[in-house]
């Protein structure tokens, strides 16, 4: 619901309907990071969609799916989507405000949560991205374990390293880009 509340204004402005389908369940992870990752996926789906279309967010049994009926992605491009600075349609992505970092960051957040992300797409039919996050066990299953084994300090350390790495690449990219333009 928080993702929908964040993304709904941009979707509405473009004439896109956000459809939400949730079922009960608790995932184990950092709320803010997962929220940012899912907002990125949802905003990408909105960008790929045309006015009058629907973007669906579905959460069930630790699987969160973002599905659009947009332009789709060529099969040979899917494997590169999570690489930093990679964009399928560079002219459209730049004009829409993209830098090619969003899915790279999403992939890092997903990986840090011990989750998996799959991308399925068909040109002219749309894209479905599914993030499978391990479900939090019931409290009764923590007999000799602490209440939560999620290491937030470790996660934040990894996120800081990732951001520094992306910032360093961004600087190199910008310097190279500026030098190329003269």
C-alpha cells in the first residue's frame, strides 16, 4: 500500500491505473530499502505504459510482482537490464529522467535481502518483474534463535559500499561523457 501511495500520483498524471492485489504475509527485510526498490519497479512500469493502461502490483507468499502492458523489452536486452547505466532505449530513458541506475540498485537491494528477481517481457505486450523474498518464519519457530536474524548493520554497510561504487562510476561516466562532448 505504501508503494501504491507513493507511485499513484505519477501514474494518475499519465492516465495509468495502479491495481493492487495483496494477500497476508510478512517478509523479512528493511522496509525503506524494499519500498524504494518496489517504487523503482513500479515507476518503470508506469514509464513503459500508455495512458489508459494498468500497472498491477501483486504480493503473495513472499512474491511481489509488478506487471505492465507497456512496450515490452527485447529478449536479448533482458540479461543486461540490471547493469549500471544500461538502458534499452537511451533516448527515451534520458528524456524520461533516467540514468540507467535504478534496476542496478534494485538488484543490489534484492540480493542483500537474500531474494531473487526475475524479469519476463514480450515486445508489444509488456513486462512482469517478480521479486521473491524469503518469508519471515512464525515467531514460534525461533526457539533458540533471536527474534530477528536480519542484520541491518551489515545491510547498511553493503548499501553504503554500493552507493560509493555507483557514485565512483557516475563520476567516471560524467567525466568521460563531458570529455567526449568536448
